[in-house]
C-alpha cells in the first residue's frame, strides 16, 4: 500500500486567513483598524466617538461590513506595566464588545501606540494606534 501525503492532521479552518478588528480605547474617541493573518498587517479605518450608545451602533455597522473573526482591544498601562483607571475602562469595553457581538476578544498591552502613531505622522491618531495594536497582536501571537 502506497502512502500519500495528506494534510488531514491539520484542521482546514487553521489554514484559512482570519480577519481581526482592533480598537484603541479612549474616553473621547475609539480608534478602529482591520487586518488579517494572511498579510499580518493592519489598516486604520476611523475613529468613533466614545460617548454613549452611539459608539456601539457605529461599531456594529463596522463589524457587519468587515465581518472580523475576532476583536483586539489595546490595554493602556503605565510605563512600568502597572494598570491604571483607563486600563480598567478598556477591559470593561473589551467585555462589552464580547458580550454584544459574540466574538472572541483579545487584549494587548498598547503602551506607546499613540506615540508611535504620532511619530509616523498619522492623520487619525486613534485609528493609526488601533492598527499598531493589531500589528503588535500579530507579532506576539504569530498571526493567531
């Protein structure tokens, strides 16, 4: 009997590119970006007003349009890695996203993403920060 190579030991779903939507949480604006595991890159989309329920309506439209497999939220921290009030707010936002949209939510340490976006001369700092957060997620997880 001849043995033929097979990929049966690898789940087909693991071979498909996965898409992600990332968020740079802020108390005034939430930056949004999208990316995928095929290119391991992210594209800034827009900033969303962070106040009130309207932010979730806008996010719902973006999720419907882009259909990500999972979400990524940046967690702000102090330089030494310690959490602060915005860390807790971002974690709450992360839980709200998971509960509202039923998608897996990953959290990433996002220290310096805004500084990096500003240094790059981004037009929309918050959306650019979200893209940086997503690319950091891809690096840290080996593209998830």
